[in-house]
C-alpha cells in the first residue's frame, strides 16, 4: 500500500513542483531566469517578478536521486578538486552542461530499463535477465548504472538516431531539468565557497553576478556599521535587477514580498517548534524534506499557506496525542549539520530501529528569517550558522537542546562543509560539559556518497544509544 500523504505535506510538494515548472516555462517564453544562493534575500527577486532557481536545493535533489556521485565525478574530470563542496561540484558540472543519464552499452542498449529502473545488463554489456525477465543473478546485488552526458554535445549532433537516443537517456526529474541561468544572485552568509562557485558560473555563461557580501560576525548582535555596509549593497543589487528585468523597483511589491516571506518564516518556525512536544507529533527527519519549500519559495504566499496547513495538522496531532513518526519515540536527539542526501535511507533505518527521533535540527530553523523593517531584514540575513562566532553557535544549539528536550547529539562531519564541521569537536565538548548529554560523530558528505560509510554510521548510532541509556540509568529514569 502506498503511504498516504497529508494535505499539508502534499501542498508543500506542490509548491516545489510549481517553482520548477514556472522556471522552465519562463525560460521557454524567453524571459530571463536566475540562480540564487539559498540565503540571498529572496524578497528582491520576487518583487521584480524574476524567476529564480536554487542550486543548493537542486544539488540536494540530484544527490537524493542518486546522481550525486556521477555529477561530482564529472566536475572532477573537467578539473574541479575533490575537496570542493559537493553541492558546488554538482552545480558546476551542471553549469558546464553535464546531466545524469542512463548508461548504455556499445550497441546503444540501456544497461538499466529507463521505465522500470531494473537492470538489464551489467557494466560490460552482459545480460542480467533471461528471456522470461527473471534475474540471472541475485537481485539484491543489482546496482543501477548511471552516467553523465553533456547537453551541449548532444545539441551539436545532427538530427538522427544517436541524438534521439542520447536525449532519451537523460534523466528527466525536476532538478535535472532546471534551465540555465541568465544571471546569478550570491550571498556569502553561508560560506565563502559560494563566492568563487557563483563567480565561476557567471564567467562560464558570461552573465551578471549580483553579490551581497555579509561580514563574519564575532558578536552576539549585528553592529550598525555592518548594517549600513549591507544596505548599500542592496541598493546596488536593486539597480542591477532593474537592468536585468527592465522594470523599476516597486516598493509596494517589495513590501508585499517581505510580508509573504515573514509569513512563510513564522509558519516554518512554528512547524519546527512542534518538536518541543514530548513525544513529538512528527519525525524531525521530515524537516529535511520540507526545507525545499522554505529555500525555493519562502517569498511566495503559497509556501506560507502550505506551512500553516501543516502546522494545523501537527497541532491536531498534539491534541490527539498522535504522531506521524513511524516508530515509538525512545530517545530524542539533535542532528547536527546537513544530512547525507544520497544516503537518506541509510541514515534513517538505524534511527528508526533504535527509536531515535530527531527533535533538534540547527539547519532547519536557520531559514526562518523574521523581521519588521529593512534594517531588521539585513540583521536576519546575517545570522546564518556559518557567519556567526562559535559562542553564538553554542548558545543557539544549547537553547535548542533545552527547549526540545534532547537526550543526545549526532554530529555529521561533512566533508563538503568544512566551515561548519571544523568547529564541531569543540561543539561536542561543550554539549557534554554544559548540558551533560552524550554525543557521537560520523563521517559523511551532503552530496557525494563516496565519503559515507554505512557501517561506521551504524556503529556510531549504536554507541550514542548506549551512552544515552547509561545516562538514563545515572538519572534513575
């Protein structure tokens, strides 16, 4: 039986589909479309009616669709280093024209069936199914073979069988069909990798780059000098968008977009706050999936309405004492960092098996930008996890641990996100010292599955479970 989806969750899925569909349609109409970093002030582009895609969200989707490794490898093959962020490698490969594709043998036959996804031949072209369609080897060992192809090479081919065959082999899910950009919007409040990543795309396509530089903040507040500095950049960005769109800046439209973004952010944070209930009315792992909406559509009223609907559903679960989590909550943990998108099932299964519900996620509420005026907007966008001091980062996380009644912390040492992972050993030490809770860390990557080891992860999860149980015994629980 297929899993039923609530109206709120379905509304969120529809929002993401709409964003990608409208992006493609705008490109087909000849309108200019852009790519934006996830924490660039979306209110600006929305107020001009510009259609924008988000490479980070796109890369996460490509990785979750199991094309992360081949796209990362494609980037490395054209000269990008393996140490670069996996999101960046996927995006840079995509910008260079590479797309995930079904692998074929030398005769042009699919190695996997593009309709069923079942493997037809191995990497050497040897048949793996007999004439009755039954596998000739253990089906549990089958691994679909994917590759990449380049759309620019395909477009250059003369019309004919080979061109059609290669076009048909390309993967067609929404993240793999995002149109190429006519401009890019970059804000380095996430990390400085963003700057070179987006500069590279702008150079490759010879398109405008609109840049918002956010200084690192060593205080627990944003000083006025930084506010003035960033506001001056917003003025420049507005002038650039006027040139790109051919429209004059409309303050009323901007104000409406700000209202929509605030409404979305408040509803999103309300959804996140339901994890404070014990037991939680939903599995916190779901927040990772819902983040697609708060990234791609937080300036849209449809996203606000969808999150408000989801919040009502969660409120009803609290009243009825029910939960959408598919297991009984035994322990409550905080998941530190970005998930390993290519390995979501591997991440989830040990948690489910041990009754571990994720009730603390720093990554999710970091997209809840709430403000009342332009200066507060600037300050809100200065508070990304990688743009604040370690003391501010500790304070945020320890507040989350207290409010969400967290029993332990599972830390993802993410090869792609070195600024985030770099201070995690100190974070772990502080969590145990200040909060008296155990922590465990595992190695992985947000987009490149080659950096994740399932056996190590399972061992670390089991170690965290044993430490939390020992903690409970000490406390007499």
